[in-house]
C-alpha cells in the first residue's frame, strides 16, 4: 500500500501528530498491538503545563534536573512554552482534566516538580487523553489505522527514507482490508516516495522490498524447523545441567556420609 505519511505507533504522540497534519494528505498509522495497549493508553500519571510566565524558570530547572542536565535545552524550552496550547487542543478534543470548585483546572504535584503544575484525570490520565485523541483521529477520512502490525525495518536509499518493512500478526484481528490482503496471499506494502516495501506472505517469514522490478531480502525470521531446533537445544542444555547438578549433590552426600561415619 502507498501513503503520503506513515506514523509508527498509536500513542498520544502519533495520534496528536495525525490531528495536526494537512487534511489533503493520506495518513497511515500502524501499531504493533490493539489500539488500547499503547504505553500512552496505560499511563496513570498526569501531564505538566506552564501555569504562568513566572513559573517558567522553576519549570525549566525542574526538568533539567530530572534529566541530570543532559536534556536538550531548546527541546525543553519548546515543550514548556507550547504546553498551554497543547492543553487547549486536548480540551477541544474533549479531554476531561480534574477541575477545582471554581471549575478551573486543578493542578497537583508529582515527582521532580517543585510546585503543583500537573494536570490529571483520576489515576487514568493516559487513558483519558489517548481515548479522546483516538476518537478524533477515527473521524478523519484521510487516516487509515492498521492494528497488530509491527515495523521490522526502515528502507532508506541515499540517506532518504522511502518506507518500511512491516510484519503482520496473523493470529490477531486487523483492519478488514489488511486481513483480506493476507487471506488472498498478496504482499503487504507500505511505501512512501514510490519505493514499495512489505512482506511476502507466500513465504511467511521472508521480509522483502521491491524496487524497479527487483525483489531483495531485507531480514529473515525464524521458520518452524529453526524454532524446533532451538527448543531442542534448550531442552538438551537444561537436561545436561540437571545431570551435573545431580552428580554434584551425590558427591556432597557421600562426603557428608563419610564424615558422619
């Protein structure tokens, strides 16, 4: 398949990115599990926001200190100064942050912060944010989401990324058109800039990419015979270890019996 923009991962960053991109671009999001199994969805803690300009220096210092002063200062500055606009976006998508009695946003304090600047929703902030972003993305007609699809390689030529090689988890349910592609034995392709990338489902373990009519292997996965061989080797190794352990214990028993005699 071809797409204008490919996003790897369906967490907060990937979903928020899709919402900010032009509507005339075809966007594909792939995620290695289902849409509710991302780290973002499972996160419990809140998110930081710059409450006022007077809090900037403290916020900046807290962030640098938490990162052992190895943080990129420009990135930290962008994160802090853009936090209010990001929160406004999240509120527009329906995120329900905790409010105080005056219906203003309520802040709490978490580790590494010297003051209260954390927005939250009960103890499931990640689920609250990610679910609302996901609902907004699923309304976009230009976005296709493929679940249970794992990126296994990035395809580059002359320092330009043209696409990826992706592996589908057959045991799981995926997007309907993707499942149809697997059932028919066709190759799954994810390409950008006309370089076709994907999996040869006829071999099931060989990832390939095609360009100018040439098929080239990118990376191989273990087939059934290789898996059986590895399991056999593990069993033999464990058995040998048990024999050595038994012999050692036997010798110890004999020595103790001699001393007691």
